[in-house]
């Protein structure tokens, strides 16, 4: 061959060779692909590599508010660590990353399909929520440094392959108690971000309890002003104005999370009794065997119709509204009407737990009243499992936490059930006796214990069809800041997220602990103060 021909042909052969054999993904990219959590329904590697670059753009189709929203969130996610622009190219189906809404009945409302080839990342879904979940998966396929808030010098490599995914349960939630200790809007938004990252779609806000009233009610202003003024331990606290509450809801909505506001009644109500004397029915003589008398109980010896003292302790089950009081009925109607008006989601949570000093007949009357009020405000009644004792039907949702009998009663009446068994998913429980915060009245809950259970078989006699899903409550008696929150959430909230999302047949502790060890690296980049459980071999 002439020298000149060799000069031209050699690079050509090289090019052909390059095209024929894909660039193999690194071990890190393969590990990331195999560590997606919650574990996807199906995931197949195909041996190539995609690289994000300065020129990678984001195409959306069709062009509407939904696709613009998810594209914006993806830009926010990718820009800081890469330093790339990720220009939005409405309608460009050949963009490096394509987010596409496309009818596919099999995917339902939240499923998605993620295809990574060597020249494009494509996320398709029926609904924008599905694209959002596809983005959460994509995020996990990238190097952990993608979670850094400043520009990183990293090759943004993703292993090529195909993921098809959808959730097992439609209710995948977490609850934050802002009543025992109050948290800032910034904390609440971060909480929403953290659960959204693992494809949870419900954020339950426990807004009131004996120790604090945290939502402005315009027709009863003293509830928040006085009832929200303190917290467990006696520090100065606060409340959310209705505008701030709406801001939280809008933030959650953008991330496909429904907020469930809870006003806990007829028990757990001292913050209201302390704010309005007319609600106080006076000293309670509990029915035999129903409650231990709490010595510090601010109602004991307190005259009827006089406000009680604010309460900063942690005992439960000693306060109640009285059904015979006209003011109670007016109060509940006003509060729930105002709450319904500022809550776009379909649910109102009326509490109903641990009403140990409420007369049984009163309790039944309250549940009837809750049902009527929910209906009048075109909302779905949610309550803790005790509401199973009352007149409820298939329109109600009962949240199982401790007493199987009440959950079964609710299910027998046709109610839908949320599974929050306190021995498994009360993540305010300590991991073990050495945990620096948390309680242990229900159990010590290590990561494997939070993982190894099945909502479908947790309570005998409940038809799996009636089970909406799972929710992990974080009560706040012992926690005061975001560091505490994260220490209790991780690595357990991810276990609950997987139970809610992934099919039972795909859930396996050994596999989960291997995957979640990789996530510890991501959590560090995110500044998450997780609990370094000894059950998991964390990666550096
Ligand atoms: C509860 O833990 N009292 C619902």
C-alpha cells in the first residue's frame, strides 16, 4: 500500500473498529446501575457508555407545563456539579436527554421507562410523575459526585441499558411531626427533597399535638399564636402561616408529592385547650382502666372553660375535646374548613389516636363528625387505626400503627389501610440502645428490621386489595434539627421507600444492604448525616 493511502485508511479503520465495539462502562458505572434504589422492576445493562458533556441538551415532548417542570428540576439537579448548561430544547426529540410523555397503559400514573444508549438518554412515561421518577433513577446512574453543590472534575459517565419501572403501591409516604418540636420551612423542604429522591409521593404533616399548634387558623387565631408558642422542653417555637403552608404544598406538588395535613383530635389537643378556654371541659375522670393519670397533666384540677397551661412534656393520651360542647363542634368545623380551603390534595387527616380520656360514646360521635366534615369539604377522611371503632366506610382511610384489632375493624368496614407498624417503621425509634436520639417504646429498629416485612401480610385478615401502601412516621419528641432528622431517616426511610415501590419478589435484604452501602457515598455529598449502621458495609 502506498504511504499516502495508509495515512488515510488507518484512521478510517480505527473509526470502524471504534464503532463496532462499544466503549465499555467502568466498574463504577456498572455498580451505580446495579445499585438503583428502590430496586426497579426490570433493569438490563447493554455494555456501552454515555457521557454527559457541555453540549448535552434536554429535549421535551410535548412542550407543556408538566414537561417544562420536570426539565427544570433536571437542570437544577445536573448543573451545579457538572457546570454544564443543559439547554432546554422544546420539541427536540434528538436532544442528548429526552423527556417524553407518551401513552403506555402498562406504566400507569407513576411508571417510566429509561433507555440509555450511547447517543441519548430517553425517559418516557404516561404522566409527568413517571418522568420525575425516571430522573431520580438517572441521578443514581451518574457518579455520586453529581450530588455535589460545586463544579466537580469528573467524567460524567453512565452505563447504557434499559430500565422499566413502576411502583407496587400508590401510597409511599413519610410523616414529620412538627408539633412536638417545630421545624423551619427550609427543613421541611429538605425533608420533601430527601423522600422525593427515593420516589415517595406522600408527605404527612402532623401539625398539632398537646405540645404545639403549628398552622394558622384565621377564625381561631390564638391556636397558632399561643398554642404554637412553645414545644417539648419549653423552647420558643412557632407555626406556619397559611401562606407558608401553601408554599410547602406547592414545593411538594412540583415534586409529585401530596401533602396530608393532620389535626390530631379529639385527644392530643392540649395546645387548643390552652389557647381557648371555651374548649376545655375541665378535669377528666378517665373510665376505669383506660389511662394512667399523668401527674403533670395541665387539665387536672383545671376549671371548666378556663384555658389549660401549655404543655412541654412528652406524655400522651390525657387531653380531649368534649362532644357535648357546642364550641368543640364549631372549632372542628372551622379548623377543617380552613384547612380544606388551602389544601389542594384530596385528604384530611383527623388524627383519632390515643384518645384515652375521651368517653367511648364521645369517640364514636367524633368519628361520625369527622366523616361528615370530610364529606362536606369534599375530602377523604384519614385517621389513625382507632377510627375503626367508629362508623366509617369504604370512603375512609385508616392508618395502622399499633393495634391490629382496630386496623382489622376498619378493614372490615371497607376502609382502605395504610401500613405504619410502629415496630417496623416508626423511625423515631432508636436503632439500638446506644442511638444518641430516639425512643424505644415500640422496638429498637435496625435497618434490616425496617426492611424485612411485607405490608400485604403484616396484619392478618386484611385483604391486600385494601392496602394503599406504606408510611413511615417520624415523631419529634427527641429531635430538634435537620441533623437529628437525617440520622433517624437514613438508612431506614430508603428501606420503607423500597417496600412501597418495589415488587415483593424483588425485595431482598442482602441485595438492599449492598446497594444502600453505595448510596452512603451519595448521602455524604448531599450532606446527609446518616446513621452508619453496622448492618451495612459502607463504601468510602
Ligand atoms: C401514634 O403513634 N399515636 C399514632
